[in-house]
C-alpha cells in the first residue's frame, strides 16, 4: 500500500515565512557590510562616534581602511 502525501496550506506558509526571514537577514547583513566596510562617515551626522565605531570594526574584521 502506498501513502500519498499532499502538502498542506500550513507548509506553504511556513516556507514563505522562511523565505521572508532569509531575505530580511540577508538585507541586514548587507547593511552591516556597507556600514563596516564601505561607509567612510557618510551616514554619521551626529559627530564621529559612528565613524570611529565602524573604523574599529574594519580593523577587527581585517578590512583595509588606511
């Protein structure tokens, strides 16, 4: 006897949720990569705190910055 399995609606919504979470995580990772690797103070309007924090992050990750 063979058992046939048809995916339910819940499985489809679970896969959609997984895709949305994955896209969100990838976008946040790209934002973090931009801030740490490429932003040279363009976003930091409140002084040099954010710039210096990201500068230290570049050194921590081994990204050449100067």
